[in-house]
C-alpha cells in the first residue's frame, strides 16, 4: 500500500499532526497504513558557494571582490545531521509515493522544505499543507485543501532568491568593510548584512539622539494638605491642560505660510 510522507518544520508540529490524524509513534517517526510523519528541526541544511568561489580569510581583499558564485551548494548542518538522514531514509522508501510539505506557512517554511528536498534528491510528487492555526478543525480543513507544487513555486523562488541575496550582500559587504578597516594592519573583522546593518543604524541613531539631548529645568508645585485623617502631599496640575497632537503630513506637503518643520522634544524626570 502506498503512503504519504508528511514533513513538518519542527517536532512539536509533527506531534500535533499525528494526534489529529490518528497516527501512532513508530520508532523515530509516526506511521499508520496511510501516513508517515516526521519533521525537520528548522534548517537542517546550510548554503555554501561552490568549490573555488570561496577564498581563505587571509585573502579578504578588495581586489578579490565581489564574490559572485554561479550557484550554491547545500551541506548538512552538523547539529541536525541525524534528522536530515532520517528524512532522507523516509523519503526514499519505495512505499512512499507522495510527500506533503507541512512546514510553517510562509517563505521561511517553504525554504526549509525545498532545501531539504533539494539535498535529499528524488522526484516524488509534493503538495503543500497551508495552516494558519493548529486547531484540530484547521488541520483537518488544511488536508482537505492541499495546494499543488506549481501553486507554491513563486513562493519557493522568492524564498531561495532572498536566501542567496542575503548571502551575497552579507559576504561581500563584510569582506569589503573588513578589508577597508584592516588596511593599516591586523584583521579588523567588520560584519555587515541585510538585516544587521539597518538594525545597527537604528540603534546608532537612537544613541546619537540620547547623547545630544539637552535637559531643561522645570518646576513642580507641591503642598501639604490637612484632612480629618491627617495630612497628605499633593502636586498641582492644570485640569484644563491638553497635550498637543502633532498631525502627520505626507513628505513634502505644504505646511502653509509661516509654518516650520521644527521638532521639539521635552523630557521630565
């Protein structure tokens, strides 16, 4: 009897799927007469450039850039190598005739499944389980409306493109900055990347504003009030005071005559 292999993104999801589908534990996976269920542990392979495109760290020089390999190879991640080999064993079984991608709904989940299958090889048909909720009803509904491999192709292409572009930006930017900062000697490692660089810019900008803050003195009026039970200390405030709300305008919008774009920040402590 032919069976369907279901690959989830993480073990906890595989457990939920097995529970809803009524599939029992069988050694290192779950199995019944219809389904075989297992999972990755996030990314079980990692991307490396083809042999010859990589250079040793000591040769991180501007004249060796950019590094633009014509393709990327995949290798098992050391920590999850055992799980990858298990998935390969299950996918290669002759009674498994179809594979369902049950990784998380989104670009990253698509990349995890596609890279795993790319390393495993084989040409068995695949379909996509797309879940926005892990309730039993949602899981059953998802299996009733599995998506085709062709339908998911654009998402898979987008995921792979982003992963490869991240590598290209990160490797080349890091090596360029490291080479520049090491021109006076030594090895001044300077990491950069698509996510890291703008995040660092936000933190640096915020720190610059904090350092540039100029405090201003302010005064509060306090008084002691006598009441029947004793006394209490009170602070005066204006009941009619309302904070001014700055209305947002589109960049370049006309503010009218006599208006300015100045910003004022007041901090009390």
